[in-house]
C-alpha cells in the first residue's frame, strides 16, 4: 500500500494520482501550521497524519477506483471486496478508533488517555467529514454519537483492513500531542471552542491540500491580498482626503477627534474593548482605524467586522471596498449577489483567509457554535485577529450568556481583540439580570473603553430634542398620527411592527413611502436610495417604516417620529434626525403605539422605555450613556433566560470529562428561529430611475424550474425573497398565488407583489398569522 491513493483525477486519456501518504503529510503540515497560532500545532500534526488512516483499507482503494471508472476485475482480489465497496465506505472513523485502541499499546499513549486526549482526537478525526458529533444520545439529535462511531463493528472492521494494508511507519508512530490547550490552563467553558478551533484547522487543511491537487489553478487564487500595512496606507490616504474635503462644522470636528483617539488607543494591549460613540460620530471608520493600528502593532492577521443586519452590511462593505479595493474585502452573508463576486472572493468566504471580512452576527456566532465542517472551516482564521462587533446592543438576550462566554474565550485563549461598538452601550460586564436569571461572565475591568469621555461626546453630538407626541398612557389613533405627519414635507416615522406600518401608511396621502419586511431586500435597497436622493435634492419625502431603517442606514431627516420602544431604539431613530447638524436642533417625537409590541423582548423593551419615561421624562430623554446603563439594567432584569438553549448544559457541564454535545448544541443555537418559516421568491423588477438594472427575475425563475436549485442560483434569488409563516404559505397555495418549483415557493400570480407595499396579504387571514 505504499502507492495507496487519497484522490485521483482524469487528465486527457490518463490520470494523475494523489498518493495517500503525501496527502496525510500535506494535511498534517498545514494543520500544524494553523494550530501553532494558538500553541497547539502538535495536536493538529497528529490529527492530520491519522485523519484518513481508513483509506489504506484495500476496499476503500477499490471504491475510489470504481468511482472514477478505473477499476477492472482482476486488478484487485474480488474475494476480498465486500458488497459495501460498491457504495460509500466510512474511512473517517478508523483513525479515531486507532487512537482509542491500537494506540493504547504505547506507554506514552496510555498516559495521555488518562487526560482524555483519545476523546479529543476522536472528535476531530471521526467528524472531519460528517461534523463534530455528540457524546450522548439526545431525543431530538440526528446522527451517531462519538461512542457509537468508535464501537461500530463495521468501523472496527475497516480499521483492521486499513492496518492490514500496512500504512507507513511514519503514520502509525506519530508522536502523541504534549501541549496543553492554548498553552495555558483553560476553563471548562473554553474547551468546546478549543476543540472546535482544532477541528477547523484540520478541516481547512484537508480542503486546501485536496484543492491544491484537484484544482491547482484555483488554489493559486488564494491569499494574494495586500498586507495590513498596505491597507492602512490606503486608509490613511482616504481619511486625509476626506477630512480635507469636508466642510468645517462642530460635528465634523468631533468626528476627527474620535478618529484620532481611536488611533492613539490602538497601542493598548490586546483583549476586550468597547467603543461608545454617539450615532453619527463616525464609528464605522474610527473603529477600522483602531483595528488597523492595533493589528499592525500586535501582528494580528486580519480584521473581521460583524454587523447585525444585512441592510447595514452591504453599505459598510461598499464603503470599505472603496477604500481598500474590492479584492481585499470579503462580504459573507446570505444577500450577497454572485454577479459581483469574484472567484477569489468566493474562495475566501469558505475559510475567511482575506485581510478584511464583513459578515453578520448570525453567521459569526452560529459558526462559533457549529458542528458541520463547512461552517467550522473558517473559525481558525478568527484566531489572532481583530473582531469588531457593530451595534453590540442587538445581541439577543436569550443567547447573551453563551455569546459573552465565547467572546471572552476568543480574547483569553485565541489572541483575538474584540471591539464592542455602539452608540447605546449595553451592560455586558459585572452581574447581569435579576435573581431569577442572574449571571456574570466579564469583569468590569476586563473591558476597556476606547473613547476617553463618552459622556462629553454625547453632549457634543446632541443634535436633536426629544418630545412626546400625545399621551403615553392614552395612545393616539393612526389617523391622529397621520394628521400630524402630513404637516411636514420631510418626515420619517418608525413603528414597531409591519402591521402597524401598513395601517399607518394607509392613512397617509399618495406618494408616501412604505418600507418594511413585506418587501424583498432588493426592493428595500432601491427605496432607501430613493429616499436619500429626495433628501439630497430637498424634495418632499414622507416615509413610514419599521425599525429596519434604524441602525447604520445613513439618512438625515429634519423630523422623526418614533413609536415608543426601548431607549436604544429611540436613540437609533434619533440618529436619522439632523445627522449632519445642519439645523441647530432636529426634533424626535415619541408616541405610544395604538397596539403594543409583540410579546417577548420587543414588548419588554417597550415596557422598560415606558417605565423610565414615566418615572423621569427629562432625565431619560437625554439619551446619555448613563440613561442607557439604567435602561439595560432594568431591561435585563425582566429577562427569564440568558441561555435559553442551554449551551451551558450541552457544552460546559461535562466538558471536564470531554462529554460534549456538539451537534445538538449547534442545532439549538439559532439566533434567528426559522422553524415554521418559508421564503417566497417574488417577481420584483427594479426600474432604471435610480441606476439599478433589471436582473430579469423571470429568467432566474425559469432556470430554477429547468435545472432546480443550486448554491449559485439561490444566492442570486436571495434578494427577491419575503419570509412568511406556514399558515400564510398554505393560504397562498390554496389561492393559487404561489407555486412550488423544485421545493422552492415562487410567486405565480401577477398581483401578489405590489410595487409600493410589497407582498400582499390574502383575504381572510391576519397579518400576525401571515408574516414573520
């Protein structure tokens, strides 16, 4: 078996062989290189050499040849080929079983087994294709547990066959890992991330070594990026021109002060940081200035920016691409248009090896708790990076405890500097919550504030006055709100739900803009461009929308109305008012909505805002850091669960015994609950007035009908989707307004989607049952 194969590829009439020994050594060396970033390269060296041990099985070799049309009778002894060789053979468990059983014959190994090293290598090797497994059986978990994989008679049979294939001694005599996790004494809560990081190294090394053999021309596209120093030079040049061309104003002067302070503070030692800057203070660019200076000073590898909403991510990534060049900035989110992707950017989204990554909170955190190889592959590239988390107040409370723990693990164990950016900084250090659900992850001294005097900054950026419209205890009708809005030529009104948005819009005159989740992403993006254009030309524009316009959307209205909600939402709404300080004071009117927010966190936020305003209106109207501290303290006291999915029980409780439920935890850690929700592809066609071309949605739908869904096509269609509940889907199917095309729901009726309001609601069904 010295000529055992890992892969083969056809070249003309011949073939090229990828020797298994070469593959194991290649993966081992690359995985070891990745693991050295957190002081555990020896673990990855061992895992890499043993991960495909099962491929030495003659049956697997025959399977490979048959799959490629290369096997002929007589080439191998047919009597030794089981019927299983006609189908896929599990090769990944063999190396893990070897660690448990065969390796026990070595004294060195026996000593390590007492420390559980066999289990750790078992997770990595057995799961390198199928994903990190659970240790125990859970009623709702799918797939085999690690003990089941390692005790399967068939898997043991394949290991024996592989050993009979006489693997080289260099493979079987691999030295056992000696280093401790991250070269330090880590806590039980850090172990699951440590194993996942090592798994990421192994999986990515396996992908890359295979790619280098199968597609060397693609492999060459990787990692040809500018250095962070080169990117910093581009950034400094851009900012210098921006400052020189900007009109002098108190707002611009303060923005420049914030920028310089971020640069100066970048010399602080790596760890956890907060950046508390008022809305409109330029934190997108200032946080990048900090990250670049900090990364270069401490030899960080890359900068990762995580943003809560796709409506912001496209705007932020676009700004970074103008500065750094599109080839150096990778967007990784579901709405990414493949028409603007390059071959290089598609590769980088697989493992985040570009210098600047822009992604969503959902993709970042769900990956940090993932078990699938495709989702975990990029994780090791977070090590030794700078992670900027924009709008930190949007962390979902029900996942707040595991989120803070994993951020602390990244900083403490994996050399990642984390920057929590927001204008409305939540309380994330010290004790959080009330006695019924209290926890503490971070010490207050562990999070260092970059801005030296946030309170003073908020005073300098007070560009609005907040007033109450109507009576907070007796909410006005939608007709009364509409009557007031009609008094203004340029006005923005933000409400709490899509249903409220629709009801208020119905009371407004023709030409009023509606903006909500009833509309697909492409439609919303075009409407936002229309709003900006009208504001710039000082044309009349009235907008009724949900909170999707609040965070990060760069618009500037003289007057804003906001339905009562949490103080953070009111502050975000205020950030869309007099943003550039063109007036002495803009005005934000807060009013009590006729209908309460949906039950859950939105309702609790609204109730908290109502309680604070009722207690001391003048104090909390200032929207200062002190006001937000009081707000979040009261808001968190209302939360019943900060770890609703029980990540503590699944990942931490039995971690000292290395009994970790990776797959179940991954299935339960869903920041967006998409169960019982369905995407409908709508036939929205953009017009040409605002410079957006028609992507011919009809052609895309026809391709879906003809060839079925694939990753590339579905990414093209993503911007044309609206999400509805199951009851809504059933009603539309019954009405004949949607059809099922190869498992995807698609608009079939011409009048289902409206150019102003988006997806139309069928009769005899409520909006609560219909829309998500």
